[in-house]
């Protein structure tokens, strides 16, 4: 991964959430997932901006679902991981594991 494609921690969390949510990744579901999994209170505006940045960088792509009465006729914008996004997540995990393994007396437990 080169510097141009560097992801900050929040973008990485959003990207991991999109990957985890699979076909149900849209702004609100991503926000709820991050809140639930990290116990951090993130707001929807930050998530939307993060999703837009990730799409511009090519890590995710989006498409619109159908309009519903529940949403007042508005359509949800769903996000999916691109091959580039998948590769980026793999690269990030590989790099972090390499670095953590070099920390003396640090026991990594992956479950």
C-alpha cells in the first residue's frame, strides 16, 4: 500500500465494517456496527464522509437500493468492498501482525 492509499484508523474501521456487513452496508448500518463493536460513539455525518472518501479512493463502490415508504421515498446507498479494498485490508493486517510480533513479550491471541 502506498502513501496515497494510506488509511487512517477511522477509515479502516469503516472499511472493516463494510466488509463485515456484506450486502447490508449503508451509512446507518455502518455507524451502528462501529458503535456496537468498538463501543465508540460515532456520528452519521462522519461515517458518510468516510464512505465517500473510501469510494473516491477506490476501496468501496456503491449503488442505490429501492425507495421505500418507511424512508419517505428515499433510497439507501449500499456500499461493497472492491478487490482493491479487500487487498488493502489484507495488507494492513499483514503489516500490523508483522509489527506486533516484533514487540518483546507481547502475546498475540487471534480467535
